[in-house]
C-alpha cells in the first residue's frame, strides 16, 4: 500500500487548488477578484484537494476540542483564550488510520500585515501542535489569499508589492511562532497580476507551522 503523501507536496497542491478557486470565481462572477468571494469558497477547494491524495482524508469545520482529543493533543487545565477550543478548524487533514495529521486555517482576503487578522489563527495552530510532542499532529497550515491594489505611484510594481507583503507576513509569523517555541515555513504560490500590472496583484500562499527542529522533516517527509 502506498504511504502518505509527502507534506510539502500536499500543501503545494492545496495552494494550486486555491488558485483554481480564484480562477473559477472570476469566471462565474463575471470577472470579480477573489477578494469578493466568501472565505468558505476557498476552504472547500482546499479540502477537496487534500482529500484527493493517497491515504489522506479531509473534513471541513471540525471542532477544535474534538480534533485535539483525537490527536492526543489535549492538556489539563483551563484553556487559554487564543486556543478557542469551542471553535472549529476550517479544515482538518487525517492520516489513513483516521488520526488528525494537520489543522488548516483559511484566511481571505488579506491586504496588509494585520495582527488581529492573522495572529489568532497562528496561535491556535501553535497551541494544538505544541500541546503534546507525541500527538498525531505533524504540522499546522495557515493558508491565505492576499492581494494588493492599484499602485499609488506610476512606477510602482504590483508584483513586487505582492512579494513584499508575503515577506512581511512571513517575518511577523516567524516572530510570533518563535515566542511559542515553534517554527514557520512560507510556501508561496505564484503571483498573479490583473489584466495590466497597474491593476494590482494577488497570491495564495501557506505558512506551515512545525515544532522546533521540524522544518527538515516537513520538507523531506
């Protein structure tokens, strides 16, 4: 029997599926940017992509507390506010045996590095991953759609502005996860432009959260 899909391959496939979601939304909406799409539209494409891989399953809107218990990532005591155990993960990926492999949080749209918009999901993923080093969680994923609008100055480049935004998001995520004892890897998607470069640009990317020292394992297994 084939083994589980490699972690990086799985995340890259989810990004590509997100790009398909953006293209399909543009088609059915008569040309609207993905900024106008409900976040759940992206979540369904991501879950479908993951669940299509060998020995990998995916569910949408799974309770945080239930998922952590199934993964062996529960801990005693009062839950911190950022854990939001009564909430739901947008998507949960499962190993072939039914145990949780990764929690996925989706955010769309992102226009700037806003702590209130990004950090709560990062903190919740860190809490689940770090609660027990022996849990079945392998990594966490913050997958997002980001866009930049029409440049204010004539010679600004929308593609570079999009890359700069991704870099700033990565820098902040590294700062936040380091405080929790975790590491983060940016898996970028392609930068897509409007009909003309001055119309703006968008991209779908993922921040992958691992335990300290887990980057190599994520990239190779």
